[in-house]
């Protein structure tokens, strides 16, 4: 049931939003198996998996809030089962929140997703989260027996079911893409009262509106360009959430980005360029567009005013604070380990994020909040 509010009331709420808790930081990985553009080294899946667990342990020890792992079903990525990997990480960590990044819900069974992440929540003493999305790749559709023509309808139906599963121990439900549930028991229940659910949004108003209507958090991927272009998506999300009757403080926004941090911006640019260009040519280019990105093009994409989170700690602080002015978001998450980036450099970025970026951003946001009280 939708609760319609006057447009002026909604706008006022959007302008006066305050952070319900301290700003959070996270890192995530998709586990690509790219050959190094520097020496050609190709990591084997076992070693890559151990690096991912080691990165999570470093992030936990450093005080970073969230660690996420992605889902791809192809040989050049190592991560296909986020809850399995996160369960291993839960055993090796103490406090960091654990999330998928993202779970491809359209080709997954929502009951299985809920049970898996509820199990993770119990194993981790209440640290599990789920980011669900449509997915950037389509290989899971034929792999699991789904029709790509049902892409949109699959996600919407399965999201609705997942939301119901999160609320009820027993459920009756009927849909078009799986068998009906008749007073079915949904077990186990999570350690938390409910699993925190987020919807991954790439760039469409329809996805932002759906996220708002559902009352889930919105994880907005801003991988480059002018961040201001994405402000309408955040406004659409919050407006849809308020109209659907959800409280504003429950409508959380996370910004996710590719990134790398070094002691100086020049060093960061030099270190990151070959790996970023390698990643883009392999995974982000369209047909006939796989040529290696030029350094000049990269320098433009990594401009201080762009969303790409590459630079010194001071520049990252400026970028995050500038984005917070636009979005009033609750969380920032960066993907450091792309395109064959050596683990030592990933570890250094994690340390700089925790020691040089997080404290400064939080101090400034607390200062800004005190001025508005």
C-alpha cells in the first residue's frame, strides 16, 4: 500500500535528512583472474581465493565496516558463491559486516538465498547482509535454465518473495517462475531480526524507484564520470520510498566505486593505470572496443572531480565529502583488486583507507552534523 505525500513535504524531508549512524566504509571484490599487465602472471583460483580472505582479515583488523564479494559464473572470475566464501571469512574475522556484491537474484532461488544468508548470519553472530541485483553479465541465465527475455520480471518477482521471506517464518506465495509455497517453514531465521537487504542499482531510474518502493537500501555503482549526474537517482529512490510509506532514516544509500589509494596522487595514478586499463579492456568494453585504454583517457577519467576513487588519501577525502554533499549517503565502498593488481598494493590501499581517509571523513561529517543540530 502506498502512502502519498505532498511533493513539498517530500522535498523538505529530502533536504533535512540526517545520518542515522556514523558513516560506514567498505571494500568489495569480484574476484577477477586477470593476468598481470606488468609481468603476465596469472593467479590460480586457489591463490586468488586465499588473497580475498586475507584482504577481508586485513580490513577487519583495520576497522573497516563492510567486506563484500561478488558473483560471476565464468572462468575468468573465481567467485560464484558469495555465502560460501563469506562463511569462510566469518570464521577468520571478528567484527566486519559481510555482504554479497551482488547476488544475481534473477537466476537464484530466493528461498535458497535467504536460507544461505541466514545461516551466514548465525555463523557470524549477526554480520550478514545481502546486496541483490540483476547482474551485469548474462551467463547465469542459460546456466541455470532461465530465459533472458524474462530478465526484468524475474528480478521483480523474486525480490518480492525475498522481502516476504525476510518478514515471515511461514509463508504462502504464488508466482510465475517457481513452485508455490503453501504455509512453508523458512529456516533458519537469522541472528538479526531481519537480514539487511540492499538493491544494487547501475543507472536507471526504474531500478532506483524499485529500490525505494521495497524499502531496501540502495547500493549505487558510480564507476566514473561526474557524480552529480547520479543525484536524480538518489532523489528518485528516496521519493519512492517515502511515497511507499517507508521512514526516511531506513532508506540508506551506499556509493560503490573502483578505486586505489597511494601516498601521493601521482603514485596512485601510475600504479593503477595499467591494471585499470587491463580490467576495462577485459570486462567493461563492448564488442569491438577491447583496445587498451590510453593513459590520456585514464587521466581524464581519474580527474579530481570525477567519481573514480583514485588518488592520495587527501584526494579521496575530498571526493567522498563532495559526494556526500550531493547524496547524503551512509556508506562508501571501493573495489581495489582489479586487473591483476598485486595483493601488496591492495593491502596498502586498505591500510590507507582505514588510517588516512576514514578518520578524516568521519570527523568532518560529525562537524557538519553538529552545525545543523
